[in-house]
C-alpha cells in the first residue's frame, strides 16, 4: 500500500512538472494580451486545474482559450491529460 502510494506520487510529480513546463511555454501568448495562467493542480485521473489571471479572468473568450488553446496543447503533448478546468 505504501509502495503504490510512493509510485503514484512520483508519477503525479512528473506529470505536474510536464504540465508546468508546457504552461510556461503557453504563458507568453497569454501575457501578450494582458492575461496569464497559473497551474493549481494535476489530479491522479488527469484533470488539470488552472486559474486564469489578468485579462483572461472574466474574458468572454476565456473558455475558448482554456479548451481550444491550453487543453488542446496539453493533451497533444501529455496523453495522460484528460481535461483542463479553471477555478
């Protein structure tokens, strides 16, 4: 039980590092329009939680940015990502 928990935490840590790296690559595009994104969490079932900041927060196009931009890119690079949601 403890061994599987350790393996899970390592796998989650690697995935979170990969997601953070890709978010860092996406960030300049958002910042160019006055927005930003912050990684909040990556769950064991592949749900990535982010927080949209700046001009992205409350923007009418934020859901399109989230799903067609951030989610699409993360899923294409990290197959374990199932969905990206915003808080």
